[in-house]
C-alpha cells in the first residue's frame, strides 16, 4: 500500500514537457491550497522530466494566483542539462491561469554527500512527547485547515503562546514534524515542509492567511528517517510584507533544507 503523500503529488506525463496532476483538497488551508504542497507537486514533475537527476537542489517559485483543488498541469522547459546538474523552468497551471512559475536546479544529492562543513546550530527542542501537538487544535480550526490532518506536528512550548492569545512577539516558530501516515522524509517532501507550519506572524500576534509571493528552497542533503525539526523566523516586516526563513534538520542532526519566502502580512 502506497503512502498518501506520494499519491497526492503524483503526476502523469501527457506529452514532452507537460504533466497533469490532481491537486488534493486535503492540502487546503483557509481558502487555498498550501504553497509547500504545490511546490512538491511541481517538484515531482521536474523530477520526472529530468531522468538521472532526481533531487531538487534549488528552486525559486513565484506565486501568481491562488490554487484550488482539482486538475492542474505542470509545463516544463529544460534550459540546460549538464553532467551533474540540470536547470529547468516550470509553470503550474489551472485552465488559463498560471498559479506558480519557477526556476529549479536538479542533481543527485548522493554526490558529495559526506562533504559537510557548517557553523549552523541545530535547534534545541524538548522531546516530541513534551511538545504541543496539533491534535489539541479546536475542531473549527481543523475543519478550516484540513492540511493539519496530513501531518504530526509537535510545537515547541515556547512558540505556541499565540494559540491561547499570548504570542511571544519574537517572530519564531519551531516544531517537530513527520507525516501522519509515517512515511519517511525525502527531498521532494522537504519542498512541502518549508511551508508546512503556520505563518511565523502568528507569533507576532497577527493571525490569519499570509499569502506567499516568492519562495526559494535549497535542499542540502537527503534526510535520515524519523522526526524532523523545523524552525521558522522573521526579523523584518515592512511595506505590508515579511520574510520567513526556514531551517529543516533531520534525525541525524543534519541541516537538510533551508528556505526564505516573502509573504504578505495577514490582514
């Protein structure tokens, strides 16, 4: 029996450079489909179009309009396919509307996987059982955001005050993450994870939808099986927009993905 995530990001080749997908309603949050899930669908089509280079290394996506559940297409234009990396442009469309336009570089993360030098510091988190699960969310919130059923997320107790009207004001959100059905993480899932937590503006006392304008993700390594640590932070809000920086660490204590997105502040 296959995993839910794999069926929800599945694509079918229609012709050279064109893939069809069915955006699943289980990834809706508020009125639209989650941007990280959409990036994973687009990323899966890119993987299918670039044989021999299975892993996203870098992807920059611009979100042009809100997606809805249902049929979609991903059109891919391979700009260069070299010895170790390939670069391609991709558009995710629904009907005449382009939802996302992106440029991505793919390769093989097994090449040079042991060459790691970092000054990054892994987040210090209580054990998952000592953190706050999303299962405690009110029923009306869970109905509004069926995406919550896809994940097992355990929030750091210091970053969950917004849920009871006491945000810390620090602009930080961190949590343990895994898929609800136990599927182990891989590079395509990392594209979804960098946009899986609530907007970090919740911790600034600003709940509500924060639509993504641009999201750039770097996948640095294949994640080890098990829980992931996800940390979001923002340092600047200006002109009605904020940046959200994300780090994803695997169970082996390795930084496996990083991202930055620019989003509109909640209204």
